[in-house]
């Protein structure tokens, strides 16, 4: 893979994730269901990649395999050349439903990982304070999740992954349930965190606009079974203005790609049900 431009800087492409000829099959009441077929994907260290596609195309299944929560039926999924055999501290997951510990405060949720990694009390406090400040929640350190807004809960979830010192941040439609203003603010904050940390981010979404706002690459997935249809580089400078002509040119191209893949899958599904 050639060098890529991130915010105007040349960054050497260092493969952190490699997926080769990956299949995933589930057993259901109707027999085997193939969720993913022949998936090939390489992600370089520091890239921001969006997996984009309609519901049922296998985006979340692929993310769970990368996270180690599911295993492939065949093929390979590797981090730095080593097979993914389960969850690990090198990968952190942020879900749509936050997945916070409700009995722990903001501070305690963020400190959970470092504490259980065996860090000293001073080290845990330093890391927790750093990332609590980064997501703007220092004033809520003693607050429990049930007293937080949806946007604040997602900030805690992101800080908790950062505090674990993960190499890859995996995000499964994390902003989908939020109102438009909160979603836009968290997109902006996520990009600021990415600029500061240079984490590798793999972000699942069904929103074309969100994918164009956030990513270096948009991996368009098709269904029936789930597979990668198109891998699109987004070469727009940041910050990106959704009202600009270049932004809308890219959004139109991505939307056309997405629609061209959805229509055949729908026809195939309708024929199978007939």
C-alpha cells in the first residue's frame, strides 16, 4: 500500500490489520447462514477507516471478528501478523449502547482497564486524569452513568478505551442513537482525539455523510453474503465542510456506489423469498 496523506502530512503505511479470504458462517434454524464471504482488507497504522453499508451486510460481524469476539469460519484475521484469537488490550470496542459499568463512576469506569492491567495507583490516576480531561469530563469524575447524557456516556466509553492503551479503536455505530447536534460535536471531538493520539480507528456506520466527514478510506460493503465491494480513498483536507462542493462530490460518488450494490442484493433477496 502506498503512503497516504493525513491532514497534509505524509505518513508511511504500516500494516496493523490484515484480513485475507475471510468467511463467517452462522448456524440458524434454517441451516447455515453465510454472513461474510471472501473478505480481504488491509489497514495501516494510524488510518481512520469507515465500514459503510446497509443493515445486514456484515459490518458489525466483521468488526466483532477484528475485536476477537467472533472467530472466522475460514480465512485469516491478523494484528501485526499474529492471528486474532480473542479480545485483547490492543483493541478497544465502543458500542452504540455505551456498555459502561453502571455501578462505577466516570473516573472508575475509565480507570478500570489500567487498574486491572496491574498499574500502580499513581500511574492509574495519571492515565485516568489524562483521558478524562481529553474528553472533557473532569468535572464529572464522581458521576454515575445513569446521570449522564448519551453524548457524555460515549465520551466515557472512548476515554476508557484510550486509557487501556489500545492500538486500534473499534466503533460500532457509536453515534447513531444521538441527536444531530450531539453527533456532530462528537464527530469533531473524535477527530481531535485521533489527531492527538494517531490511533488506528475502524468505524462502522450506515451514514454516507458521517463516513465522508471522518475517514481516510471508506470500505463499502455489500450483502448476500457480506463482502467488500469498493474501497474508496477520501482525499479531502480536514476539517471538512459538508456544505462544500468537493465534499458533496465525494458524498455523491459514495452514495452512487452504495446504491449500485444495494439494488442487486435486494432483488436477489426478493427472488429467494418468491
